[in-house]
């Protein structure tokens, strides 16, 4: 297809609906945490219920997000995106109407399935529909507005909780979907990947999600049930299924997670750093919002507003951080960033009873925010640069899923490691003591990530692909625009190896995971048979 220009109404409608759809999932990653204390009070829930309120969503989202992208490629990106938006909004409605904790947790798991369908499709629609010349601007708008949504999420969540009530944290998704779906059906053309074929790896997705679910259950249940069969059996079963998952993925012809992608040592190293970084982020943001309300005594609105500096700094500075990573290489940012985040989390131990925001909390959040600015954009760029360009989309999806799985495990394990009992969040003294024990654990995980980055990430990782282009050119192999011209035009064209692949998202504001970003090539679009560039 020729491509839709951003200057025409169809292009603007496309950006609008994808921003609206992805904002639903982005907001969910921040607004729900702010509502947790009020949810617990209203439903008479203990800490494990609050953990599952977060983790039920993360579990299905992390386990199915790679499958969601494959479904869009096969059956149509608009169709799967719209299905995800409708599914997400209906599950949100059930969350808001939930009469008890069991219904809420089940509905949250359903929400995650909707998120796994809509999240990969929003950016994929822009990349496949918008004209090549306008794509960078369109994605800039998409990631910029998405960043604004992520930044105001805690504030919005607090306002809803203190105003109409915590249920509106979920109800707000319904009117967003009511606008998004008709616009998408009317103005967004359908696209798919004609080369997508074969069977879907449903077994792999189920094995992965079940593995995470059993391990998560064991970690959350352990503080109450100890080393009883109710904990040991799920833990052992989860580990066993994890081994089976690896064996199945290794033997399947078209696996959800091709293990061969980890043959790149740099890709494996960056994902190890990702696990450390996002495990710490997941644990921190889960506990920090509780601490601000339970211990410091903030309202939900004040707690949400207090966290604005972190995402605001990411919104303002992440693009510059990405450029810095290109100039000096990723090794230093991926080392310094986690260390700054660790320092911020250690400073957060001052957020106790009687804490003063400007003196005890804001400095910690500023240091943490700067660390997040330094690490996240170069991390995404290094993930894309560590594999051949034809697998950049897969690499980004794997990295995103790994980050979400890390946050899932952290939310389950951190209360256990810090000695946080089921009723701890009901007492300022009890929760404050365990929060001060939890922050050094998060900081230690970040320090481990910094050490891994320093020892395993190459300073020239972002230059390697470019050097391959030069080497191929000297050898007479097609590279750059020439190789792109030989690729088949249209949807599903395989990106030729050796081309420079860099992130398209300039704003990295998600605290739950890095953006799904299959990257862009530093080359013009392929040539039509008559010698013109596609889309012109």
C-alpha cells in the first residue's frame, strides 16, 4: 500500500486512535497501584490480594504479548487491536463492578489478555499504514502522547480514588474504548503480514504463563503458609514446567520464543540487565505508593502526585538520553543508570512517619528519575542493535515480556524477602519497617544489573551493525538503500541484514516495561518496479 500521509484526516485519526488505545494499557500500569490501599480497605483484602491485583494482569500480559503480536500479523492488525480494546474495556468494567477480591483478580487476568492483544497492535498500525516520510513524526506523536499519559497516570489515579472512588480507575477505560473503537473501524485501514503462516504456538504461550503463575503463587503464599505442600508443590511444578517450556520451544518449528535469538551474547546480556532493572522498578512502584499512603499518611491524590517527578523526567529527557547513548555507547549508561536508581531507592528509606516531601522524598525521586532516564532509552537501542534487523521486532517483544515477567516476580517475592506479613500494610509502623528492608533489596538487584552491564555490554554495541554495512559494501554485498531496494516491497518484506536499525520511539516513560519498538532502518523505502520509492 502507498501509505497514508499524516497531513490528511485519515493519518491524524490513525494516530489518535492508537494513542487512545495504548493509553488504556499505559494508564493501567500506574493508576491501579495508587488505588491499592483503598481497594484493600473496601474489599477487606490482605496484602496477597493486593499483590494478585497487580500480578494477575501482569501474568497474562507477559505470557501472551508475543502471541498477541503474531495474531495481529496473521489476522489483521486493526482487527486484533480493536478486539483487544473491546476485551480490555469489558474486563475493566467487570473490575469496577467486582463485589469481592476473587472477581477482581479474575477480571484483572482477563484485562491482561486484552492488553496483550492491543499493546503490540498500536505501534504496528502506525508503522504499517503511515507513509514512510511521515512515520518518524507519527511515532514521535504516538510515543510523546503516550509518555504524557504515563506521566499523569498516578495523578489521575489518585484524583479518581479520592473523588468518585477506586472503581473509576477501571471504569475510565470504558468511555475511552467507546471513542477508540468506532474511530478505528471507520478510519484505520486493515493491514497484515502476508508472509505470516504456520501454526500459532499456543502451547508455548500456555506453558510460559502457567510457569509464571505457579511460581508467583508460591512466592505470594509463602509468608502465610511457609514451606508447606501448598507452597512447595506449585513452586516445583512451576520450575518443572519452565524446563518443559524450554524443551518445547527448542523443538517446535515455529516457536513463540525462538531460543536461537539468545545465541547473540549481547542480546542475552542486555536482557539479563533488563531483568534486574525492571524487577527493581516493579517492586519499588508497588511498595512506594503503599508507603506514601500507609506510612507517610498521604491521600491517594497526594501519593500519585508525589511520584510525578520520575515519569516527568523520563518524558522530558529520554530522547536526549537516547542520543547520548549513540554518542558514547551503551555500556556507561547501562552501568551508571542502575546505580543512580539504586541510590534513589536507598534515599527513599527516609520516607517514614513524619517525612517532609521536599526534604525526604523528592530528592529520592529525582535521583531515581535521572537513573531511569539514563538507562531505559539506551537499553532499548542496544536490544535492537544486538540482533539482525529482520528479528528486531521479535527482540523488542522478548525484551518487553522479560521486563514484565521480572516485575511480576518482584511484586510476588519482595514482600516475602522483606518479611512483610499479610496485614502489614494496615499498620504504619509495621509497613514502614519492612519498606526500609525492601529498598536495599531493590538497590542490590540494580547494582547487580550495573555489574552485569559493565562486564558484558560492549561500548561499540550500537556501532556494530553499521560496521557490518561497511564490511558488506567492501565485499560487494548489497547494503543500505541498495539492499533495501532488492527487498520485496509491501507488507512482510524482510529487512536485509546489515542495515542500521534504531529505535523509533523517542519517549520512554513506561515504568513497567520498555516500549515495544521494532525499530526503523536508516535507509529509504524499497523501489517500485518503475524505479520510484514505494509510497511516493
